[in-house]
């Protein structure tokens, strides 16, 4: 009986000490949601060429002003907010007075998309109504991040986080003036970077909740098309170049189980 008592006491003390010192140690997996705001910048350009409108040279715009107006109609800034839904997987290690460090990977469906039609005019010519349809989309956001911080008490910690991000980004521009049409379709699995700050708290021995803000940025996806044509002619020497850039601000909350 005496031996049984000391064995039970030792087990309780060992369990309590381990939990108090390292509540976040080991692997964890969870679900994430929240709010994410994506800001797209689309910039299009088509040049005015010395040959002006020329069927044989396959160039289209008759003057610099016309080319500039069409370039402007294919450009713009767009903002969209969505509720992401995703999964996370991580590992943490408590280094005592040196802080708590970990690595976290997550994958979310963000569903950011927007479309807009921009209209313009050819100065001095009311017969044509040039317009450009812009469609943009970003989805399947994945991040791989390091986390480092310090415990606030025995069951919570605050941390900084940063690493690399990946997303599927799509950008389409379609120009028409009632006579000629052109389209530029870009799609890329883009790599960027992410940084932020967060706080996490254990609600019992195995479960935690966390809140996190992070900023994510991706560079330009760029492409040039030469498919401008009307019903009878091709204008393949008239290039259209489109650049699309995306950055995001996100506030996420999550629930994780620790193993």
C-alpha cells in the first residue's frame, strides 16, 4: 500500500511538472479560419508603334493617345475580403529561459476573386467603345513558418512568425473595341513571404486556441500576349503586357490539439 501511494504521488507530480514546464512541446494539428483581405494591383501596357495602324505590319493603334487609353483601361487596384478555411500542422520545443520555438505549416482555401469592366474612348472617334474586362483570383494559400516567442504564464505564449508562402494566382485581361479583340491569361503557382505575430493559450492539457495577424506579399506575375485580331486580320506585332501583384493582410484564429 505504501509503495502504491508513492508510485501514484510520483506519477501525479511528474505529470504536473511536465505540463507546467512544456505545455506546447511536441506536435500539434488544428483548424484555422478568420478574415483575409487581398489587394491586387493590375498594370497593363500596349505600345504605340511607329507603323501606326498597319495591316501588313500587323500593328493596330493609330496614335499614342489611343494606345495609352487602352493601357489605362487594363489597369486598376482591387480589394477583396474573404473567410479562409484551412488546416495546420506544427511542432514546438520549449527551451526554458531561452524561449519557445516551433515550425508551422498550414494550407487554406481563401477564394479571393474579383472582376471589373473598364471603359475608355478613342479621342475624336465616337464609333468605337474600347473596354477591358479584368478578372483576378487567388486561392490555395500555403505557408511554412518559423515561430519564436516567450511564455506569458504557464499556459500561454506570444510569438513572432515568418517564412515562405505559396498561392495560386490567376489574372485575365480581355480587350475589345467592337472590332478587334485581345486576351492575356496568366496563371502561376507563386512564391512569396509572410510575417506576423500571434498568441496561443492552452485551454486544457491537450487543446489550445490561438489568434494571429500576418502580412503576406507576392511579387508580380507577368505575361505578354500577341493574339490581337479582328474578323479578317491578325495584329500579332501589337503586344499586350500585363503585370499582377498581390499582398494580403489576415487575422486568423485556430484550434489545435497537442500530441
